[in-house]
C-alpha cells in the first residue's frame, strides 16, 4: 500500500524462536525505516496479528507450530486472500526450489523467499521488505541457482535454449536486480543486458504483460512448468 515518504513500514514478525524474532526486530528497526507492530510465535497468532494491526509486510518463518512443515507458506496464501496488498517475506532454511515454487504457485506479486541466514544481513532483509511492500518479488539467489541448474540438466527444458550469458542474466532478474545492476555484476553494457532480457522472453514464449512482475515470471513461468 502507498506510504508517505517518511512513514516507516509496519511489519509483523512470526517465528517460533524468540531470539530469531528479537534479532530480526532489532535489525529492521535500527534506523526508523521499519516499525515492528507485533511479534508472534505461530501461524494462528500471525493471522490474528495481521487482522488487528493491518501491517504493510509480514516476515515469517516457513516452519512453525503445530506441525513444523509449511505453516509460513500456508499462512502467506491465507493472508493474501484476506489482505491482497500485504507483502510477505518467507524465511526458510531450505534451498530446495520446490519450497519456493510452492510459495509462488498462485502468483508472485508482493512475495519473497529468502534463506534464513539472510536475517543476519540487514541490507538484504530490509531490501526484501521494501520490495514486497511495493508489490515486487524476490527469490534468494541460492534458490535461483538451484532452479537454473536443476532445469539445465533436463534436455527438454526451455532453459536448454538459453545461452550461458542469458542464464546469468535470468539469475540476476530473479534475484531482483535491475538491468543496470545486472550489467554491473556481469561487466556488460545496459543495452547488452536489455538484448539478453528480450531474447529470454522470446525463447520462453512470454508475451507482453503488465510489466511489474514479468522479470520474475521469466524464471518461474518455465521453472515451474514440467518438461515436455
């Protein structure tokens, strides 16, 4: 939801480990850009806290009581049904791409999947919170790498039609980098990156759609599709 320029983002934290919650809270609130309005230990309390406080973003562990399976992902889907503009950052110990695909199965708008060790990196955690608050999507680069390499081994994968350079570009796209940031990372010109992006869209059969999330869709649209 739109925010006045100096208004801190309002966040609800959910994790069954108090120290993780407290550490994340302290990191996020360090410079006044974020206000943690509630900190809870399970999915049901998370649902209640969001209904009560109407935050801009939820940061939740993927596994919480009672079953310690995919409560965070299930809660994200339920919350987005109730509050479509809510941003959700799911923190996970699992780099397995299937967990990320489960989160993004109904769309990518305002969702992020980060490995839990990002809690210790304030800049990455804060960047993800800001991104989902704007409706953007973020996938942990380690998970993206796993997605790319897994499908690269499948002969019939659409990824097999991409060049090595295009694979590097699509990793940067899914990691949330702009064309300029990808260009700097790969030591290319911005125009060269733009050409690679257009080639990726063409090879994956992605037509022109509303532009906000097409960059991440370029990864997930074919990674989530079974090989022919």
